[in-house]
């Protein structure tokens, strides 16, 4: 579903557009110019410039060039890079994935769109199995105790959406997926012993995919840099598309799209991976916990 609020109308913000808009905003403010100056250069309204800088509307190549000229950007490589961002953003906006027409996607629409366009995802999970590796029964068990449904009949469509997303791990151009999972998530019996045993067996099976990398952070590690909460780092192939950090709490969702900000997530993930068991040892631990059940 499109992101909506009173001052956005039906405009949709995208990762690449926010990156482009943020760069143009930085250039404008660096010169002490106002949005009215940019609007005059584009023969456009101030409101349109504001939407451009927030990534809410696609940008035409001539508009990017005009703003670069206004801001004194004479580095052709930089101009070309910004134009490439604008073109990639326009192409991505034209994409029509299955999630755009599924009413059960809800607030996850932007995340699923990025998941679909990503080439590499790294995720750290403290309490739950990563969504792309969950079984249907595991999802059902979590739905039962959540507030994402009002009637029992609403649970199954939620499960269907989660399973559809997992198609990204297979196919001609599968997503590279690296998960670091706390041992606590493996031992929390979501749905009871039978459901959890099947879930752990599914993890072992998924670890056999060439594009899936699973590591377990054992209890014995003690204090570690991931104690503040779960998070995900999403990477894209396009030039200029910086990694995106994502974390979700009970009441809010945080997107970190700046280069410096996303690098903090990446460094933290790398530290967690170094502290974790090697993939083969991780699979052995997962299998042994499954047998205990």
C-alpha cells in the first residue's frame, strides 16, 4: 500500500529517490539557497521542490541537470551518478510486484518492495527466526499472540504473504541472505515442540542453499553488540544505492538510509558474525536442539 499522510497525498517515497533528494538538499543548503531558488530554476512550485527533496516524486533528467547547474556541480561523474539514481528510481516505480495488490501486506509494502529489489540481505535476530526462513506453522503460532488480526480468518492470508516472500531465496537470481540468530531464538518454543522441531529442521535445510548463510550466536558469548535489538541491512546492486538499515519495534519502524548510518549497522553485523559459530557448527547446534525436542 502507498505511504500516506496528510501532506503527501498519494505520493510514494522510495529508497533511491530519498537518496537523490537528500543529496540535492545537501548541495542546496551548503550554498545557503532556499527552495524558492530551486523552484525558480525548474519553473516549478516550492511544494514540488519539497517533494523532490523528500523523495516523494520521480525526477526527470533535465531537472537534475538544472539543479546541478544551479548548485555549481561541475563534476560530470557526479552529475551522471545523480541522473543514474533518478533513472533507476523511475524504473523501480514502474515495477508492479505481487505485494502492491495484496491487502494483507499493509505497512510492510515498502520493506517487501526493497526486499524484492535487493541483492543481499543481512539480518540479526535475537528472539525470532528470520521471516524468510520461517515455516507456515511458526508464522501461524506467532500470529495467534499478535495484534495483526481481529478475526481468526485473517491469520491465513498473513501466513500466505510471509511464504510468498520466501520465493526470493530461490529462482534464477536468488537473494543472498546472511542471518545471524541468537541461540535464544532457537530454544524459544514458538507453537510447541512439534512446530519448533519442524522449524529448526527447515533452518538446517535452508542452510544447504548456496545463497543462504546461517550462523548462531551462542549463549556462552555473553555480552555482545546486538543486545540493543534486532535489525536488518539491505543492499542493492545499483550504483549510488547505499545500504539501508532497518529495525522494527512494537510501536515504530526505523529506516536508516544515510551512508554513515547504514555503515554502523554493517559494522555491528560483522562483529556479531565474527562472534558467532561457523556455519557448519551453527547447523550442528540447530540440529542438536531439534533432537532435544
